[in-house]
């Protein structure tokens, strides 16, 4: 990409580092949850509901900011929401006093954080060349996973010397650093596209056209199945490995450290998945990754009696497969939707995806509570809980196959044909 408005070198690494620090708050509750459950006497369903509140706030934000970004520009929305996310993370760390206040404040944090996600995807679509867009979005999502892993590493490293609230304050400080780095990233990017194209699309029209867009809706339904699986995995992997670690005489913090390693391994999955989609096609990569992660969902919980190191290795592979196609859903949507209503399309997709992701951690907790109350072997409760993850994601491969049938022709040709005039 060349010309007077071309992005300056270094824009993508800076944006990715910004994303790393922004995303660290998303896994903060999952990291401290085992300690808080013991301190507050929380049931698994109540603990899962706090994580669900994050996803609910996130999806509300994603739905609204997509339309706003189409009109005022994604750069402005991205900057403002980066600052608000840092402030909300600080409020959550200081103000969570019980399950209700924790859910409300973590939901507020998710509400602010969602304003960084879809505008960030729009910035990537606008600044990256179409033939490299998958790789760029893979890097963006990969650094998100790195942020999740970093926050869990902080929990594991400091849990023996700091109360959980102080650990949340450390993570909030990282989110603040991300907000500062946003300024440098935006300074290197292209100016926002002209707003006259978005102005021609009233919200209702953009919404109707997106809902009638069969490829976009098939991809969004596949993304919803993906989010059901991924959000439950991220919410409950630390607690599951902590349970397994304590069963063999290790500490819960060591189990959470193993979960952090799984997140860090998944960075490679995001990068490889995005790059592979540029080479082999979006739908093909999504279909392969979703089928592998489904197998993991149905088997992971029933492996609870295995050595904890084996569970950690399998968890890392599970995370890698589950995240490998995450950026590809965004790239595939950007390939088939005109930029004038791309924000609206991301909004619709996000409501579907994070709506499913808001429910799945809570359903997992309900299944875990039921299993612990009715099953003689405590570990089997985890088996049934992880099975709910696979059941909710079964529709994914079918929707990906439908997207593949609806989008004939090279991705690059489709992307070029949908460029704004």
C-alpha cells in the first residue's frame, strides 16, 4: 500500500502491543476466580455469571460502536474506548465487593473494552493490503491471546504474596499503558475513510442489508458457535487446571500458571491460522480448526484424571485450535462486506457471537454445579461441563460449509470488487 495516505512503518506492531495490554483485563476474572470463589463462598454458576457479565457488556458495546465508527471514524472510537477501558478496569479492581458488584463492574469494563475491538478490526481492514489482511488480523488476535496469558502469569506469579485485589490493580495498570500506546499506533495509520459513504447508509438500512446478506450471516452464525466454545474455554480453563493441580498436591496458582502457558501457545495458532487463510482460503481454515476444537471440547473434561502436565499440554493444543480461526472470521467478513457498512456487519456479528459467549460460561457453571451435587466422582462433573461447550458449537462447521458455498471465487477478487469507489 503506497501513496501519501499510506500507513507508516510500525503501525501494525504498535497496534498489536496496544491490543496485548488492552486484552489483559479480559482474563483477569478467570485468573482470580478460584481464590475469590473460596473467599466469597461462590457457587460455580455465580462465578460464571460474573464472566458472562463481561461478555454481555462487550456485545452491547460492539453492537453500538460499529455504527458509531462508521460515522465518526474508527480511530476516534478506538482511542476514547481505550481510555475508558483503563478507567473501568481500575473501578473493577477497587470496587468489586461481592458477586453482584463484581458482575456490574466487570460488565462495565466489558462494555468499554468492546469499543476497542471492532474499530480495531476496521483499522486493520483499512490499513492492511487485502492479500495480507488475514496475517494482520491473525497478529491482532494473537496479541489478544498473549494479553490473556500475561494476566494469568501475573496472577500465578503474585498470588502467594499479594491479595487478588492488588493483582487486579496491576492488570488495570497494564490496560492504562495500552491506552497510552494507542496514541503512537494511531499516529502511524492512514486517516479514516471519507464519511460520506457511511452517511449514505442510515443505521436501519445498513442493518437490513446486513441481515439480508447471506454470506455475512452464515459467517456470523459460524462465529457465534466459535464464541460459545472459546469464551467458555477462556473462562474455565484456569479453574479446571487449578482443580487438577490441587488433586496431585500442587497449588492452584501452579495450575493457573499452566493455563497461562496454554494462552501463550495459542498465539502461534492465531498467527498461523490468519496466514494460512491468505494462502488456502478462509472457509477451509475455519472448517479444519473448528472440527479439531470440537473434538477437544468433547474430550477435554473427561481427561480430568490424567497427569496435570498432560492436561496442560492438551489444553494448549485445545486453545491453539480454538483460536486458530478466530481472526479468520473477521477477515472473511471484511472480504465479503462493503467498507461502507462493515461496522454494521461487525455489530451484527458481534451480537450473535458474544451473545453466545455470554451464555456459555454460565451454562458451564450450571452443569458443573449439577455434576458436583449429583455425581459420586467430582471429576465427572467437569466432563459434563466441558461437554456443554462442544454441544453449543456443533452448528459451526455447517455454517462454515454454507459460507463456502455462498462465496465462490478467490478471496482477493471479492475483496477488490467490494472496495469503495
